[in-house]
């Protein structure tokens, strides 16, 4: 008997001191492929915690994130003392006394199993971190033993967690491990990590969390759905109170303090799930994402998990003012639009008649129709049935989202009646884009109307024609008769007879400044005929217009589509002494450690001389200063020229009032607005409201009013800087005494401009 006892003792000894180390060694090295892989030493010492990439405003404030899982890092020092204490007391109260493995907890678990009275888990915070960081229970780390069943698989996984936990304790401090753990866990509501959780549930930073908020979040670690304060409020309160009771037992809280906290409701007034559909600059965040994905693909970086820090040029205040201005005006304009059309549909042909079958044509362009067509076939009756079957849905309105019942066709009809808009503002000297509003509501209308959308610019293209003329010898006081002319086009149709917007011609001689100010098509067309459309296309290219431009006479009236982005960039050269600066919106990109990957610098070229650029500013001021100027309301209504402030401006209205534009230039900011329908057939019924001065100008005016009202932004009113060299022409047109006859010197210059453009220059 004694011998058997001795043998038993030796067997236990051998098992503990020889077999166990051999087993651990075998697991560590995946002996014969039985146990599955382990993280390498480098991976253990540098654990990868996938991070959201973060966008920042120019002032360093966070704008938004790109993520598959919404996660951001936070250090132990940036956790509130209440949160630290709550985590340790609730999850691992001997945390600072063990080295990754809590033997006392294991004995408690073993006793519970032997007595069939489970007493909770024995995993330490470090073990839980090991499981989260390295997915120890995933298929990728399984060996052949895992095929024997659940228990063998679990034993091997637990062993790996013990091994990794010990190594983590050797590599990191307790504080670092606690922070790493909180950065890796899922709190539900698309919040991964404590920073995202604190922001999502309470609108706070982790450093600001109190005991009852900390208890709520720590309670979520036991089950993100079961104890969610959003999905299961009562259970969440009970779990929070359990955690508070642990704090009371640990004498962190007095009985009175704990009772008071347990009596509180969970305040979810600041609950907000991070989404690309909400917040400021929603359109901008989606536009810049495409550039970032391209940037990352070239460097083998995963934008959604690399933790990049992307610093943009967007000014948070200016972005807010831009969005406020757009929403303020578009709400009002939409009401006017619907009132003007009454019970009629706004999609009409050139004769003002409703386009029959318009919605049937448009529905076929949608992704919904393409999916149905692929599933049922193009001629299937099922498509029509589905598209005309009412169903519950939430739709956009300027008064707030509406829950209603509509068929997809009814929904299309409803949304097609909304006017859309795009706005961009930039610093003409640096190229920094300061505000970008791509539409009226990103959640419901994803299409960006700043760079993605392109529309006929109408009269806002005219300054490029005049800039070409000024550069080639014309001057603001040169006169053209406001009369009907017919021009030979050399194409089909063979002639072109442009009309003024009001279909009238006065017969008076107008200076170029007056012609631009009153947006007289007759004057611009005459100048285009003299300088040639090919030269205007060349000038547009030098001003950053990359869209296809038809080298025809009617280009003078803005018949070729361009974007707000392009046009704002072009006007910026006028305010920057003739230097065109390509608009851009990223200043630098850093990796997750704060190391700069790339700095971005302006791309510039001289598009005009300083003298000619100033003459164009003087021309553009005429829309406010000249009698009949289309932007005079900036003075008498908006008072934006008070205090000697100089503004260059141009309105634009296209045929049938489909597009309304406004471009505004100050010494420090250039901004542009487009307003119109989703389709050119959708527009105001008349020019009364369907002109740029009414549709678009108020957005720019409201924006600039708010900008000037905020002294802290540094945008002060004032005159445009004068050119360093004296002008070689006078701006006092009375001194010229000119009449209509063409200037012979100019004509000689124009004759020398006849050139043939390469096809690449116009496409």
C-alpha cells in the first residue's frame, strides 16, 4: 500500500513538473500539428489592435472615422479613475496581485465543478485580452486535436491563453494591459473599444466617465445584447447595479453612495451611433474616402484598420456655416418650388409640357430596378408589381423624417420633386478647401454635387471668356452694342443667333464690365466671336477646367458641363494675382504612431498676369456696382460691401432655368453654389425664381454674413490688393469716349490668335 502511495506521488510529481511543462512546450510549438498555431514572438510583443482611421478638421478636432469596427485607442492615463476602479473590482479584483494567471480563481472554479455549484469564470483580464487579441478560439489557430470535440478544443485554447497571458505580463505593464483590454472589447452599438463606447452611449471621453456610467459599460462586457441599455434597458440597469454592489463590497462606495447611484436611471440622452450619414461634412467624408482608398492601395495599407490620422483643410466653423446656409435656403426654396408647380409635376419638355412616362424611364436607371431585372427578367410582370406595391418606409422632408407607406414608384415621384445643391469654399492663396456641402441630406441623397455632379454653368462661365479677352488686349471699358447678331458656325446648324435672357436687345453700347454685370449674352457672344472659342478652351484649361469643353461659339454661354469644384478653382486665380492653385483638402496623413506618411502641398501655375487678374476682379465687381448688375442685392439687402469690402460675383442661369449658379470672390475666400433638379427636365416654370440670383446667391450671402460675424476666424472685410505694377489702362471709362467700331490694334492681335487646337485640348 505504501509503495502504491509513493508511486502515485511520483506520478503526480511527474505530471506536474515534467508532463505539464512538456505539454505547454508542445502547445507553444504546435508539436506534430496537434495544437494549432501560436502568435510569433514579434506578434506577442507588438499586438495588432485594428484601429479606425480618423479624419480631422484643420484645427485638429475630430471630423469622423473610417472603420469596419468603430475602434480607437486610448491610454490608461486617459481613463477616469472611476472607470479603472470599476473594471478591476468587477472583472479581476486580484489583477495587480497576479502575473496573468489567478490560481485562487482556478481553485474556486475547480471546487464549483466538483460540487456541481459553478462559481463564475477564472479568466483574468490578461487572459481575456489574449483571447481578444489573438482569436485563440478561432479556426485559424486550431490543430488536429480540435477535431476530437469541444472539451479537447477548449482545453488547448485555454492553454494558449495562459501562455500568451504570461508573455503579455512579461512584456507590458499592468496599466498597459488594462488599456489594451478596454481598447479591444465590443460594447455593442457599433462601438469597439472604450473610447467609442463612451462617445456612443454617453457622448463623453473615457476620462470623463463616472461610476454609474462605468458600471453600465463594464456590465456590457458580460453580454453586449443581453445587457444593452438600448435593447434591454431593465437588464442593463440590473447588471449595472450588480457592478455597483461589487464596488460597495470593495468599500469603494459607501452604502449611501451605492444606493443613490442604483436609484439613478441610465441617461441615454447623448446616445449616438457613429455613422457616415450623420454629423458635419458627410458628403466630404465620402468624397475624400475614395482618394484615401487609392492612396492606401498604392501603399498596401488598409484604411479601415490601420489607424491613420488624416488631417484635412476643412474649417469646422466654415463647414457649419456652409451647411446652415444651404439648409436654411433650400428649405425655403423647396417650398417655393412646390408652390409654383402646384398639383403639376415639375418634369417638363422644352415646350413646358409634362414628359409622359418620365418616371418609367428614370426608374430603369436605379439600382433597385437593375436588381429586379436580374432576378426576374426585363419583361417580367413581377417587376411592375413589386415597384407599385406600397410598403412602410421612412422618407426625407425638410420638417424631419417621415414614417409613411409608399410604393417604390411613389417614392421615386416624391424624391424627384426635391431640388438639390452643391457648395464649396476655398482659400485662393493656399488652395485649401474650407467647406464642402455636396447635397441637401447625405442619408437620403448620396450623390455629391460639388465634384461628382457636373452641370451647365451658364453665365458663370462668361468670366473665362472675358479673361481670355483681357489677356489679349481688350479692357473693361471696351464697348459692344447690345444687339441681335447671327454668327456663322461652320457646323450644324450653320448659324447661331443668341438671345438675351429677357429676349430683348436695347441697342445701346455697353462696356465689357457692363455687359458682364448685366449678363448680356449679346456682349459675351460678340467677344467670343472675336477671340475664338479655341482660345477660350485653352484659357479654361489653364484655369483648371478639366471637363470636356466644346470649342464652339455657344460655349460663351456655358453649354458644356463643369463641376462646382472646377469653377471655384478657376475663379480662385482672379483672387490670387493670376496664379491658379488646384483646390485640395488633405494637408497630411500620419500612421497610428503619429509618424508622417505624406505631406500635401499646393499645385500652382500662372494662368493670368497679376494685372489681368486684377482687371477681372474689377470686372466681377461690376455685378454689384453697375446699374442692372445681377448681384446688387449683396449691397442693398445683405450689406456685404459695407466698410469698403470688395466682392467679385457672377450669377448663372441655364436654359429653361434648370441650373442656378452663384460664384463669389473676396480677398480671402472664393466660394461657389449650384442649385437645380436631379434631372434637367426638373426646374422652375419661369425665370422669376429660376435664376441664379434667386436660387443660389442667398446661400453664398448667408454663408459670408456668418463668416464675417465671427471675428475669431480672421476673415476681415476689405479691398482686393492692387497689382504691384501700375495698370496700363484706365478704369474710368468716361475718358475713353469710345463708340462701337472695333479697335484696329485689337483686331491685329486677334488675327494672330488663330490657332488649331489638338483634340486633347478640348476633350
